[in-house]
C-alpha cells in the first residue's frame, strides 16, 4: 500500500502516452483483454465450515436490517484512526474495522515489537516458529484493538531477483511460502485477528506497479498452469488455514487490474478456491466502480474510491445487483463474526506520536521469540579453519556501519508510518538493518545493535575491542583474533533494487581481509546478496546471511557467532555467482511503453527451478546452510497410505475454502532417519525434493527442523499430499495426479543429496 497518486493525472498521462505509442484504443494493445470474463461473483455462504456458516447467518441477518447507504458504507474506507477504517453501522453495533500494517510488526505505534521479516522466518524452515510468529503478532494486533492485520505475504514470491519487496515474503518457493502462510494465518487468527493474504496476484516487481506519468501499470501475464502451481499455490494454504481477507494487488494481470480481474477474483479465488472472506483493495488499487464490484472486489481502501455514493447509484440503476452489494457487506461482517470480534475485542488503541494517550504495551515476552527466530533464520554459508563458533576471543575488531545503531531510522512518524527507513534511498541507512522499508517496515522500540551485543559478550570474557563504522579502508589491528565485518543491503516497497551487491561494502570486506587472516562477514540483506567478488578470499573464514532480524539483531547474531545456537537457517532463495546468471529474472521490466507487458515466459522456472533447468551452478543453492555439527541420513522409506490414487480428485461443489479437500489427502509418507554425528547439539533441516513427472526437475515438497543431541537419531516423516504429486491440468481445470515414477530426494539442500528413492504411482480407477 501507500504512495498516493493522482488518478486524473495518470489518466491524462495515459492518454497522451497511448497516442505516443501509436495506440488510440486500449483494445488494440497486444494482450489487452485476454483475461477471460468470469461472472457473477459466487455468494459467500460459509461453505463447508460450521464457524463460517454461523458467522454468515448472523451477518445476513444484520445486512437485512441495513439501508442501502449503510451497506455501501461498510464496503468503503474512511479517514480515521487507522490506516484503513470501514464504515460504522452504530444501530446494529457494527464498529468501524481498523486495518494496520505491517507483516513484521505494528507500524508507527509505540510499545510494539519489531519482529524479523518474513524472509527470515522462511529461512528458519520451521513450521512451529511460523505459527508462533503469527501468534505473537496476533497478540500485539489484538492488544492494540486492530481488527485486521495486513499480513502475511506470498506475493511477491520472488520471481525477480531484484524485486523490492521479496523480503516481505517467505522465499522463492511455493511450498515453503505456503507453509509460512498456513502457520502465520493460524497463529494470527487464533488470536481473533483477521489475517490478510496478500498481494493477489503476480505482484512480482515494484517498477511500474501503479499507473503513473508513463501510463498504465505493468501487466503480469502468466499462463494458467504457472498461476496455479507457483503463484496461487501458497494462497491456497492461507485459505485452507481460514484466512478471512485477501488483498488484491496493484498491477494488472493479463491487462486487467488485479482488483477488477474477474478471472482472478470470481474465478480462481471465490469459485475454485471457495473463498468465504472479503477481498480488500490494496490502498489506491481500485481503478473502476461497477467493474471492480462485479469482478469480485468487496472493500475499497483507503477511502470511497469509485464507490461510496457512486455505488448507491449503481445499485439503484441496476449496474451492480443488490445481491452483489449484500454479498460484499456480508463477507466483511461475516469475517468480523468468524473471528469472534464481537466477543470483547479490545478498543482500538492506535494513536499519532504527538497525541496524548495511555501506554498500551503489547510486547509481552515476544523479544524471546524474536531472538529465537533470529538465531534460527541465520544462514551460515562459509566456515573454514573452525573460525566459528568463536572461542571466547579476547580481542575483536569490528567494522562496517551495519554494526552500529542508525542515527535516526524513524522517518515520517505518524500513526500509520514511521518505519525503519531513511530518505527513501537504498543503502543510505548508515546503521544496522533490521527490516526493510515501506509499508512492510516496522517501528522498533529499541534495537540491540550487533556492536553492543558483541561488546557485552567480549567484556564478559575479559576481552577488548577495536572498531570503525565509517572507513572503507579501516585500520586493522594486527593482534585481533578475529575481524567481524558487518554489511547490509536495503530494499523497500515502491522501487526495485538496482544491484545485488554494493561497491562500498565489497571494498570494505576486501580491505579488511587483506590485512586480517580471520575475517568474518555478517550480512543483513533485504533479499539476495551476491558475494563472489570476495567469497574465495583465503582470509575470509566465515560468512553469514543474517537476513532482517528485527529488534534483537545483536543478541541473535551473538548467539550464532558464539555457538549458543548452532546455525540451521537455510537460504530461501538462490544466490548466484554473478547477477547476470539470473537472466531475465534479474531486473524488473524497463519498458517505458504506455501499456507495459511483463510476460512470465519462464513459466514454472523461477529461482532454483530456473538454475536447474539451465544448468547454471549457483554460488549457494536454495535450501543451503551449514551447521556446527554434522549429520548422517539413513533408512529412507516410502509408505503408501492406501489413499485414493485416481487421476483426479472426486468432484465436489467448490465451497471448501482452500479448494477441494481431497487435494490435502496424504497419499504417501516418506520417512528418513537423521543422526547428529558431530560434537554439538544442533538443529538439522532435512528437505524433501520431488521429481514429479511432467514438472520441473526437482521441487521442494517437504521439510522439517529437528533438534538432535550428540549421537541422537530421530525419524522425520514427510507427508505427501495429492496436491504435492499433481500438476494443474489446464484442459480439465483440475489437479491431475501424475502417474509413473517420481524421484524422491532427501537431503540437506536442493543439491546436497543424501538419500533417494522412487515412488511409482498407477491410477486406481
Ligand atoms: C476500439 O477498438 C475496438 C476493436 O478494434 C472497436 O471495436 C472499438 O469500437 C474501439 N473503440 C473506440 C472507442 O474507438
Ligand atoms: C492469462 O492469460 C493466460 C494466457 O492466455 C491464461 O492461460 C490465464 O488463464 C490468464 N489468467 C488470467 C487470470 O487472466
Ligand atoms: C458511515 O461510516 C462513517 C464512518 O464510520 C460514519 O461517520 C457515517 O455516519 C456512516 N454513514 C452512514 C450512512 O451510516
Ligand atoms: C469448480 O471450479 C472449477 C474451476 O474454476 C470449475 O471448472 C468447476 O466447474 C467448478 N465446479 C463446480 C461444481 O462448480
Ligand atoms: C465517484 O466516482 C467519481 C469518478 O467517477 C469520483 O470522482 C468520486 O470520487 C467517486 N467516489 C465517491 C465516493 O463518490
Ligand atoms: C449507474 O451508476 C453508475 C455509478 O454512478 C454509473 O457508472 C453507470 O454509468 C450508471 N449506469 C446507468 C445505466 O445509468
Ligand atoms: C555514515 O555516517 C558517518 C558519520 O556521519 C560518515 O562519516 C560516513 O561516511 C557515513 N557512511 C556512509 C556509508 O554513508
Ligand atoms: C594493510 O597492510 C599493509 C601492509 O601489509 C599496510 O601497508 C596497509 O596500510 C594496511 N592497511 C590497513 C588499512 O591497515
Ligand atoms: C591475509 O592476511 C595476512 C595478514 O594477516 C596477510 O599477510 C595476507 O597477505 C592476507 N592474504 C591475502 C590473500 O590478502
Ligand atoms: C538490468 O538493468 C540495468 C539498468 O538498471 C541494466 O544496465 C542491465 O543491463 C540490466 N541487466 C539485465 C541482465 O537485463
Ligand atoms: C508478450 O506476449 C504477447 C503475446 O504473446 C506479445 O504480443 C508481446 O509482444 C509480448 N511482450 C513482450 C514485452 O515481450
Ligand atoms: C557419541 O558416540 C561416540 C562414539 O560412540 C562416543 O565416543 C561419544 O562419547 C558419544 N558422545 C556423546 C555426547 O554421547
């Protein structure tokens, strides 16, 4: 959300640019209008879920007592206390619903926690942490009386390596992202907060996401199979977990704006995936009145947009059916009841920084969880000469501005904004990076900088430090036992990154390594960071991707550097040797056309699927990460559950949220034993990759994070569902179980194979 723009200005600019490009009529533009029409919007009924059904019966009862104006009011935003506020119907006891950012902590408020970004939660490969993250966020949102939290994120998924918002999601794989969506939605909604799965759909870049001076927004053009198997896949998991709201995205899909794309909203979301909740526009993402209502949008934000009085008129003149408006309002009110928000939900306590108010401290003991995720999501990629864990060094050198507190990271304080961003620039933070910028940014109430946490620890060991946060060629003290260099890479909503490296940091690392034979590099990056300009330097003994850890940054990195926590984080994206290895998936489109097109020609082959297909050796593959221990894998077994292996799942009415329940039937269990063969207790993250016939070579279809004491063995079981073993059949419009031989690979990353097996499937009908 955010970034206001002038619709009129955009339209004028659009007209002139359309003419400049030689088009005088939108329907002449290639690809225009290829999103098939799907009407009308299916009405929410509660589907097969008794909790939804009960919520609908109460909602429908209230809707029947509302005037036309009141129903219209419920479906629109108003300026108010929160970044989004719906209309009130006081005589029926319906309060304004309060909406707030951000995915990693409440934005712009006091006495709230700064959590790790979702990318770090993804890097933990830990379902339990995903749930607890959602739960802790839910406790904070509830504590502030915020009805709807604008999280979690599965779009962007990470198609473009330089995408400005990739760090807001769980990583560039639909299965990993789906696990994150599921866990976070359950955790959040267990606290009674309405979750918002966003951004639906194909929101894979920032450049030209909105209309502007150059013309319309870019159009993400993806084929039906790619939409299902890659981009909608994690949303299915959020829906199955009961998510009560979905946010449509800014850009166009097949040239139709996402918030008025009937194929996406009426077709995929509300018919095929049986969505019972409401679709909310991204802020300012509505581009038509009647068309968006009929295409399946239910709530416009942040103001009346093209609705309000226009909607009243449209219903009166029949352009929007009365039943559609009733459905829009019912979906919103039903979500409120579905989460039991009428049962003693706290008063909204959202304020501006200069407004007198009582303290509402919602942080509880969340710092402990934040520190735990910070340790679990830290990825060690290089460790030579036993550099790590540190052995109580008595003399440490620390370099780089990422080690210290930034001067003043709270830009533009208000009740909505005021995040961890500076000057809207990249890499100008001049301090440690704990989250990215834009609406996904959070507002820390304190930050433990890496330098301070290290200093505390060194002092405990009776040691000393030398430091320099500014110099690119700092003085290296010859007697230091280790030199730790902290670097970072900023990214933000509203623009894509221009590079995956930066000269200042690369030079700094190189300069320190030239004079320090034990140089350890720690990176806090909002996404992918390439490291090849120095990674093989013999004096660089250890390298850590420490992601975006939130307020406990310093404590979390000290835990890992000193071995209180053995690293088990895994890369949730592919790190290439050079940027050009990402090919056309590096940069956003640089098209200046009035109707810019982004054709997803690579289909299913993004990130590691792309590298595998084109035989490109990455620097560090998806799923990669080292430990302080070693592990042995054994006894891979495949056990058929005896479940239904017919070609297609049984036909059922499309009323179960998340889609046909048969897609989640477990058809096989794959088990493997993992033994800690090293000298320290540690977590290991075994991963299962599957070779589905007629699909990309290897795809993640299972993972777990297990704690093992020395010599301990545990059996890990990966359940494989019908969906995991299927591909989307574009002709049948259904998931088709594949038959034949499926390769099964269990290992410590997408390329570190430890155990293999084959599953042979034949149809039972
Ligand atoms: C735009 O082009 C289409 C197809 O050529 C045509 O049917 C339509 O009338 C045109 N509209 C305008 C406003 O010229
Ligand atoms: C977009 O167009 C492609 C190619 O025509 C089609 O397969 C896909 O279903 C369309 N999707 C949407 C949402 O319009
Ligand atoms: C619509 O909601 C606003 C904001 O809560 C409220 O001030 C207004 O009275 C409502 N209008 C109607 C017609 O109920
Ligand atoms: C369910 O949804 C699919 C995909 O949109 C559609 O092809 C099918 O006809 C629907 N089935 C029923 C029974 O409505
Ligand atoms: C109604 O539509 C017009 C443009 O068609 C717009 O200027 C106005 O702001 C809309 N909204 C409301 C709440 O009337
Ligand atoms: C009905 O009202 C809507 C909203 O003002 C307007 O856009 C539309 O053109 C009207 N339709 C007719 C047939 O009058
Ligand atoms: C950070 O701020 C310090 C002190 O103002 C300055 O000397 C240094 O050059 C800055 N570093 C960067 C990378 O901007
Ligand atoms: C690095 O060491 C070289 C000699 O080995 C010395 O000339 C240079 O000044 C040192 N640089 C720093 C920044 O310490
Ligand atoms: C590694 O560091 C030592 C100083 O500790 C230095 O003498 C040596 O030249 C460095 N190696 C490289 C390749 O820079
Ligand atoms: C990426 O964009 C930059 C300009 O921002 C351009 O110089 C470069 O050639 C592009 N790289 C690729 C691989 O398209
Ligand atoms: C995208 O695909 C369409 C349809 O195949 C084609 O006409 C158009 O030129 C492509 N656009 C770009 C920018 O490649
Ligand atoms: C692990 O097993 C090895 C070999 O049997 C043994 O030497 C070692 O003491 C065991 N370690 C622990 C912590 O039990």
